[in-house]
């Protein structure tokens, strides 16, 4: 296994991390990549924003 994850792998981990606890190795690979990739950091921020917006929408009924 490579230590540095690809953008595709990181996008999958970011999505999966919304629904389950990531393992230590997954977190390490994710965080190392996010240190150097602004695009993936932005994608992660967008996922968090969309999930929060959908939660607010559902709560309103």
C-alpha cells in the first residue's frame, strides 16, 4: 500500500468518513494528502456543508 493517497481515494475516504469511523491507516493517508491538496480540502469542506444543509432541511419538515 502506498502511503500517499490519490485524489480519487481521498474523495472516497471523505465520503465514507461521513458514514463510518475511518481506521488509523485511512486517517493517516487522508490527512497526509489533505496537507498538500487544496482541491481535496475544498471537496471535504463541501461535503460537510452539504450534509449540514440537508440535515437542516430535513429538520424543518
